[in-house]
C-alpha cells in the first residue's frame, strides 16, 4: 500500500471515519444548545389583551 491511501471500507465502518471523529455528537448537541438557552430565562408576563367591546345585536 502506498502512503496516504484510504483504509479499506471495513475499517471505516467499524471505527467510524477517522477524518470526521466527532461529527455526529456535535450534530446531536448543537440543536439542544440552541433550544435550551431560549427556555431558561423566565418569560415576561404578556400584557393582558384589551377586552373587545360587545357589539349590540340589531
């Protein structure tokens, strides 16, 4: 085998692709990190909606 040759396909499926060691864990963690900070701070109370005056029936 020459230097720099890719390992056989069997090796990559067992140990994962050596060129991308942590792609899957990062893809799983990123959405969680993006969602969590938005839920952490207490949401300010929404102002009460003004009551709609009832329209008298004709």
